């Protein structure tokens, strides 16, 4: 008796992966073995970069706060140190938004910690 292969399930599995790599270039979009490797690599990058995204945004916020604080003669570390000393609990995301989009509000915060 020949070996039974569940063709329906394996076809569905392949279709699912090929659908995920639909917009890719060359053979990555339509050749099963190449597409599978591309899909797995993409998933690995996605997993890694969900964590890296948090780092990147924190770095961006710090740069924006630093630029805003330097307009008023303070460095980032000075500004953050004084904020913590005065128990002003604003996170970096909020401070960066204020520094960029609401400079008058940011100036008020800088004045309160000076």
C-alpha cells in the first residue's frame, strides 16, 4: 500500500507562506523553497525589529529633548537630573512632543526646573 500524503494540508501551508511573500522581488514570491526562506528571514527580522523599534524611538526622544533643552542653555543630562530632583514625572515621549510641537510649554517646564 502506498504512503498516504496529506496533500490538502501541505498545499494550504504552502499557499499561506506564498501569500505572505506576495510583494517580494524575483523568485522570492513564487518559488516555494526560496519563498519559505524569505518568509522565515522576514519573520526573524520582524521579531528583532519590534524590540529595536523601542530603542530607536527612545533615542529619537532623547535627541529631541536635548535639542529643546540646549535652546535654554541646559544639556539633556542636566535637564533630566533637575526634572527628577523636582519630582516632575513626565516621560521622554511626552517631553519630546512638547519640545517639538509646543515650545512654549517646554519652556515653562525648563523654567520650572531652573
